[in-house]
C-alpha cells in the first residue's frame, strides 16, 4: 500500500484530502500538523503526528516512514505572510527544504523516487497595474512571475526548488543524477470549501462572503466589487492533486501547472450569494493593502498544459459550484 505524508493536514485542503483518501482506501496516511487534529479528522489517518515542518529534527524523524508520496500543504497564506514575513519564510521555504531533503534520503535508501505534491498559487503572479491585468487575460505559467508578496516569493522559489531537487541536486556530489524527488505542483486559485473557512489568505473574501450569508451574518467585503481573480470549488482542488499525482511521469512536460475553473468578480460572487440567500447583508469596505495584493494576481489562468498533459478538467463551474456543492452542503454546516 502506498504510504503518504500530508503536512498541514488540519488546514482547509487537508480536511478534504484526508476525506478523499479515506474514501479511496488505497493509502496509508500519515497526517501531521502544527496543532492537534480534530478527532474526526484524526480518525481518517493511520498515523497522526503533531510537529512543525520548520523543525528540522522533527522532519528528519519522519524518515523512518517509508514514504511514497508527500502532499506538503503546510504554509502561511498571503495575508498572514505579510504580517510575519520572517516566519513565513521559515515555514514556507525552510519547511519545504527540510521535507525535500528528508524525502531525498528516503528515496536513496529505498532506491525509489518520492512523489512530492506541492500546492502553489496564483499569488506567484505579480502584475503591476490593473490595465496590465486586464490586458493579460488568462496568463500562462511563465508570465508575470514577479510576485509582490512574501507568500508569492516563497512559493515561486519553492516551485524552482522542487525542480532543482528533482533534476539537478548537488551536481558535483557522488549521488548526483539519482532520481530521488518527483516534484509536481499545481497553482491553486482561491479555493472555496463548503465545510471550512480559510484563515490568513487574501482570496478569503469569497468563502467569507458565502459562509457569512449561510450563517445569517452581515459581511463587509475587503476588496472592490470589480476585483477579479480565479476561484475553484474544493472538490476540484483535491481532484487536481490526485489527478496530477496519478499522471504517468512521461506525460508531464512541466513540473508546475496552472489549473482553472471560474473567474468571477466579487460582485458576481455577491450575486450568486444573494440568489441563494436573499437576505444576505453584503457591503464593501476595501482594505487598501489586501486590495493591492489581489490587484497584482491574474484575472484568469491559461491551463492548457494541465488539460493536455494529465487531462485536467474542473467538474464545477461557478453555477454548479454554488448549486450542487456549496449551497446544499453549507446548509448542513450551519443551522438555518
Ligand atoms: N488563497 C491564497 C491566499 O489568499 C492564494 O493562493 O493567500
């Protein structure tokens, strides 16, 4: 049975990924997080560990598990990273390097590459004006890689680091050229889950707006109504990770892939929320710094490479995400 390590297992993606693994029933799951996992989440894993990816001794202790795959979800998101850039660098960059080095040793010992699934982000883009953002439309993986946030800088570096560890690590060392890391990354849009709310991200206005309406609470959106970035329903986010992990390596022409689903403005999200929750109280109070961050992120992504190489196709467009996932599920999360 495949043994997988999930870091940041208690986070938003972790919740949905662990539940997908439980349904698949084909993997031994080692779940780790900085904080204790909620009991129902812990019950989905075979081994539960509490620890910090930035703690090199702790990460090295994971070497004893014969890991086949790692889903490295632990990170500080973009808003949190701007509040503590040094902590963000330590967790997002050093944490990733600690894990990659540990995986390299596992792979050398077992003579089998460890698949390393990495959630990157639309925050790697840094478009410097709204005019340029509008003109750019759907951006490809190699455009505008000049992020303005610590999170974006961390993630774009880790994308490159994963490629380096896979292809060129220690070119002058004895074991250079051994295939030890099989690094694969998706650049996630803002993810929207029906069952959890994110914390510390700058795309959080969409899930916050939806969850506030479901709870019957007023919501002041922290970006302008015309703000447009890509979003995705959480089930598609998990599907992307699993589909990319399952793709034959010979089909992959890149290590990092854009994945798209829908690209609404905040006003369009508001309209969808209002049609589901007609009494929703939604206002706009743009936060200048958070607005400036999302204004540098692309309005849409070109995901042709993912579609071509590993058959990426989202199951949820915006209507389906609301009508068949968010609204039906969110009702069971909050008493209405
Ligand atoms: N959701 C992330 C954030 O807002 C972007 O990938 O930081």
